[in-house]
């Protein structure tokens, strides 16, 4: 037990250990949900945001079929998972002693984009909106497509993973160039 607590208190985990842990959590979620629910639940986060915004969508358009039937309002499995991800990240930061409040990220951001908090918040907001829109077009987010699709060996998941890494490399080059 002391070894486990020592591992949990590390500021950075091995990506291999974290990836293996995520894979195990995904498999366990599939096994448990397939026994308890009518359909197995796959891990994904983008749907949770749509479930949370659905009351606003229905208030603007009460006949909206998407928010009535496909992504209805409520505390769905995805919403609970999103809450768990937040609380797990908070617990990890508190255990490792790395938790801190800050308006801007560390040196890497400020050396490229400057010290403007407004600029940071606007970029993050529009990037998140674009990401959510793209997840809707693609039929799921990174966790839904890559992790849940990969664990059930869906060919589309592996095509998505390759595309995600390739586009991530191109985006990093475009934003940061050779500075990092």
C-alpha cells in the first residue's frame, strides 16, 4: 500500500503506466456496464458537454430532435465520467503537491503568445468550441474514438489515432516552429 501511495504522489507518471491504467479502466467499464445496463457503455467525454448544454438547446428550440433523443439533458454516464475525470485530476494534483491556481500556463505559453490572460481565454474557448464541433462531425471525441474504439479493435479507431498524431505534429510545428 505504501508503494502505491508513493506512485500516486509522483508529479509525473510514466505514460506507459498511465496508458495501461486507462486501458484497464476502459475494459472494466465495458465489462461492468455490459452486465448491468441494456447496452455496454464506452468511455467518451464530448457527449457530456452536449448533455449539459441540452437544456439551453431545448429552451431555444423545444422541438429539437437532437437534444430530445440523441443527446438529451441529464446526468448521463458521460457527465458522471467527466465529473470523475475532474475530481481524479484534482486529487492527483493535490496528492503530488503540484496543484496551483494560475491565470496563464507556464513559460512555454507566455514565451510564444505573451502574457495576455484575455488572449489565452479566448484561444482556449474557441479551440474548445472547434474541438467539440469536430467531435460531433467525427462521431466522437479522442477518448470515444481512440480509446473505446481501440479497446474493441475498431479499424476506424486506428485510422483516427494516426490522423490525430499527424495533425498534432503539424499543429505543433505551426504554433511553435522550432522554438521547442
